[in-house]
C-alpha cells in the first residue's frame, strides 16, 4: 500500500519533471517576451519525431539522439523567432494566440502527413529498461534516468541564470526590456538565444518523453493545457515557480488517474481553474 | 411650423450625431441586400439547404462570440461549452418527450445563460492570459463532464433519438431541410437584430471602451466587471441558442459540439470575417464553411493545415479580417479618388 | 472653517520593503485649488491612486465629505463625485473623441447600460459632449479616432473625460505634462474656469503655474508630507528649497 503510494508519487515526479523541462521554454517566452506561445508543444513534438526518425531510419542509439533533438529544435526555434515570432512581440495577446494556434494546426497536419496519425514506438536501450531497487523500493529505471537528467538540467539552468553574465542580462531584460536595451544589453540577441534554448529544451523533453507522454500528431494540443498551466500557476520568467507547479501537477495527474480513473481528466481541469482563480497574478510572476 | 419643417427639426439631432459618427441603429441598403442573399438561397439552392442551415447556425454561434471577443475584448477559447450545453439541453428535451422547438430553444438559452453567468465571475477576474486559460479550462471541464456522463449524454456515441415536433404545429422538419433552413435563418436574423441594437447602444459603446482600455473605465464611473458579466452571459445565451438549433435541426448531439476544436475554429471564422463588426461573424463563417465543404474530399488533417496557415496570414498581413481589409481598401481608394 | 470635500488620513502604501507613501494626510476644503508638488518618484501619483481607489492603502483612510470611502471601488468613488486624470495618457484609442466623451456623460447619467436605444438617439448627451469639446478647443477633432490626435490634443481629451463626469472633486496628475508652455497655460485657464465649488488637487512641476493657480500647496518628498502652506510659505521654506535646489537649510 505504502510502496504503491510511493511508486505513484515517483511516477508523478518523473512526469512532473518532464512537464517542467518542456514548459520552461514557455515560461521564458511569456516572462521575457510577454508572448503567449500556444505552439510550444509543437517544438516538443518535433524533438520527439527527430529522436524516432534517427533511431528507426539511421539506427542512431537513443542516448545520442537526445542532443541532436535539442539542437534540431533549437535551430528551428531560432529560425522561427527571427522570421515570425519577432514581429508579434508587441502585438495583442489575441493576435499571438491566433498566430500560435495557427502554427500548432500546421504542425499537427504536417506531422500527420510525414509520419501518419499513429503513436510512434520508441525502443529504449536495455540499460534504461526494467526496474532498479532503491532503498527497498522497485523504481522504473527510465523514470529514474528522467529525473536525474532534469535535475542536472535544472542545476545547469540555475547556474546559467544566477551566476553568469548572460544570466544577469537575461534577468534585467525580464525586469524591463526597454531599460535593459538602454544600458547597452543586446536584448534582441538575448530574445533569440533564450527562445532557441527554450524550444531546444522542449525538443529534448519531447524526445525524452516519448515513453511517458507518447508521441503522435495531436501531442501539441493534448498537452497544451498542461504546459500552460505549469507556467500560469508557477509564474513566468522564473525557474523555481514552474518547477514546483510542474511537480504538483504531475503528482496530482498521475495519482488522479491511478486512484480515481473514472474521474479522469476532471481533476486536472478543476485544479487548473481553481489555481488560476486563487492566483490570477501568478501568471505574471515577478512582473505583477 | 409646417409639418415638413417639424420633421426636419426632429431629425436634426440625429443627422448631426450621424455626421460625427455616433452609432445609429438605422438599416442601410447594403445591409438589406446582404440579408436578401440567404433568402434567395432558400429558393434557388434547394439542394444545399442542409449545408445552408449549418452555416446559419454557426454564424449565430460566431455572432455570440463576436459580442464577447470582438466587442468586449474577452478572448475565449472555450465558447463551445455554451454551444454544447444548449445543444444537449434541447437534445435531451427532444429525446425525452418534449419536442416543441421554440420552448426548447428558450430553455437552452436559459441554461446556457445561467452557466455563462456563473462562470463569468471566474472569467472576468485577471487579465488576458488568465481569462484565456480559465475559458479554456471551463471548456475542457464541460467536455469531460459530458464525456463522463455517458448515461445522460450518450458519451462519445453522441445523443441520438432526438424527436422534434412540428414547428408551430405546422411545419415538419423535413429531410430536404427546408424547415430547418427557414427556422435557422429567422432565429439568426432575430438574434442579429438584437445584437445590432445592442452594439449601437450605449451599452455596446461601453463594451468597446472596455475592450480599448479597461483600466480607464472605472475613472468614468463604470464597473468593468459588471459590464463583462452581462456581455459574457448574453454571449453564452446566444451560443446556447445556436447549439439548440443544431440539435433540433440535425436531431443529434455529438460530443464534439463541446470540443476545443470547435471553440478554436469558431475564433478562426470570426477573425477571418473580421471581429467586432457583427457582419464579419456571418461572412467569415459562410466563407469558412463553404470552403470546408468544397475541400471535404481532402483529408480533414490537411484542411487543418490550411486553417492554420490562414490564421498566420491573417495575423501577419490582414488584421481585421476580410471586412477590415475591405475597409482599408475602400479608404485607400477614396484617398486616391479625392485629389 | 469651511466644509471638507476630501480628507486623507494617514495613508500608507508599501511594496515589499519599499515605502511609497508614509502617513500622508491632507484635507481639502470645498472649492479649494490645491497643488501637490515633489520631486520625481516622491509618490504623488501613488497618493492619487490611493485617493481614487486604484490602489488599496496598506494603512489609513480616505473620506469624501463625511463618508469613509476607503473600501469603495474606484467607480463607486466616481459616483461620489471624485475623479481623476492620468499622468500617462489613458484613452480609448479607436473610439472617436466624441464617442469617448459621450460615453463618460452616459455613464454619469446612468444611461450606459441602456441597450435598446442607439447612442445617436441620446442627443442630449451628444449636445453636452460637443459643448464641452468646444470649450476645450476640441470641436474640430470630435469625429476623429482618439489615436489619430496629436499628443497635446490627447492631453485635452484626458481632461474632457474627467470633466464629463461633472466631478465635485477633481484630481489632476500633471495635466499639462509634455505639452508646450503656451498651451499648458491654456489648459490651466480652462481648469481655473471651472465652477468655484469644484475642489481641485493638481500635480504640477512648473512652479510658475503652481503659484498662479494654487491657493495652497503640499510638498511630498520620499513618500512623506514635507509641509503644507500657501504658495508664499512654500516658496520661502528652507526645507523645500533644499529639496528643489539642493541648498543647505539656513539656520
Ligand atoms: N506598482 C508599483 N509597484 C512597485 N513600486 C511602485 C509601483 N508604482 C510606483 N512605484 C514606485 O513608487 C515610487 C513613487 O512613484 P510615483 O509614481 O507615485 O511617483 P511620482 O511622485 O508620481 O513621480 P513622477 O513625478 O515621476 O510622476 C517610485 O519609486 C515608483 O517606482
Ligand atoms: Mg507621477
């Protein structure tokens, strides 16, 4: 019973870590550029397909596909930022929403065209399959691996934001882009780099997540609410907020589906509405 | 004073006001011509009446969103919740022995309005983005509720066995869709006349002002919240009527009537025609649905690609949709013609 | 002593550790013309936000006449006869100037929730709006979208919106900010020409204007009230000189 509960908790944490990894880029676009990017999940999906393609077509080992998925999506993100997103930073939220829903629809259609509507399989290396025993508990190896990767990336991000000159520049751009521009920070470049980093991480998350979240063309819509919720509740432009929100969300979702399956997605949507009502300002994080 | 002079005197303030561009509720010839088109279709295109009534119903749905989004400026991604609620209300009535259309319509409007009113208090809090997510969340909640309550709604199989009585006890809902079309057209027109009055009124002006600058409104003595609550409730009621029309004319309610896809497509139709101008809702819906019908040979997924592209193009190059672009073209043409 | 129109009692506003207003008190007699001055960032706008209900004070109370309005929302205070203009122009960009002012009048008259008559049919409001716009030299702009107006004209619309509510108490946050000196005098002539029973508090950096139009002056420095007095008293106050000119106070 207790072991069971801990197992669910652990699954929830692994799931939440993935949500965090994917959502952090959305937090960046919202906090830094004040842009509502509903197409964020499409970048995660792209990372997933890159991973699957590399493995099935060219036999690239799973672990090696991960950095490639990151780089590929980051590149696509950077190109789109330069050509399209940039024009809409000052546009109304309605325009941003319409534009990014448009991109999402296109991505879904394109993915269906290229890879068909079905779920993509992923074959994990033997090393990452099965269970390991930790303190007498049976934990899924892959989920343990996931959590470890996300913890490492979180520390790397925290170091980047808190300890480097680049991080300081990003933080001042979050506080006030105009002021940052005024003191000679190249805000445009920061926007591009952060956008690329955020989409790259989403791509990495998509690749890592195939085994947990699945991968099919409806991915961007299916998880859109989750990513938005993480950022909405956690607050944009920070690392800690979305991390906590993603973990809470992951645990609740997994536990809900495990213990009260008949209620299904109800829990998460109710949680979403309630949290938003409780923290309407959570959305803007430090900007409030 | 002669009669003529008296009339001229009475008409003066109105003419003056018009010259300054204050909203009047007077009908123009273009508008009359516009409404003659669907009437003509009834007589000339009798093979297409089924598609026609779908368009009319969806146009009413888009009109309801226009009040909320186009006028009051509340971006809603869950408006289908009220459409679906109206559809299920009317559908369940018809299925369980009450097939009278008009009372079904009114009851559906009342149920949707109540739901709209209750949820409006959640929606009007917070800013753009919170609202967007709350509407999205509420839409998903309604969808899940209908999905889980399969013993009432039929779940994914949909609600069938909806039986309608004759309209006014006279007109049977025929297979050719004549009654359905005429019924939908009249309901749409009545709703449109109402919406038209509403947006030309002081209340409509205040909604536009809320959209333009909600923080300034309290300094004029207006409570933004109460205005939005009313607008959102009216929008929900009209959406409920549209849903009920669909249930009554197709005698079926599918789960997709509540879905996110429907909410999102509705926004697309509205911005395609031009939000915040009523006719944009009707024109956008008609074009969208005719194109969809034409391209129905295509896989629906590719259709989705074109919608997506359309959205991106509208946002980047055609703000204001078709009517917005037409306005700009007219203005440019006048400027050219003047000197 | 004449009747009190507006009273602030020990208003405080803090953000985290930052104190934007510290125990600010002020009493305005009915019909008084009062200037609020102070260096940039002194907390003047914050004070007006507290009076009007845009912000909730951390401590302290606001009274309109005898009534404590601290818990009332902004629009409810407008109904009590108090409104304000904004330092940073805050208008309805795509509404025409006339529409904006007509809306303000309809709101005042409680007609703005009417949904069955068109705006044009409310010809009384339209006429009143046009008179007001004429007075502010905006007659020619009435039919234009607000956003198409030059900045100086937009500042006048800002004032027109406030006047259209027929306030008993009018709070003006740098009404002439950013418009040329000649025109700013004009703006203040209009304000000075308002009925004598209208109580006015205005924020203004130009001392000449302050001395010309104010009967009393309050000086806010670093969130706290430094002093209050007649223009002469303020002009000759050593502490004020120090704040404005950086002079050491003469003992
Ligand atoms: N919402 C807020 N959150 C945090 N600090 C704020 C907020 N609003 C104002 N401040 C701070 O409070 C201080 C006072 O601001 P305020 O706008 O009241 O000054 P002011 O006297 O009107 O200045 P100015 O003459 O430049 O208009 C400033 O330091 C400002 O940065
Ligand atoms: Mg100020």
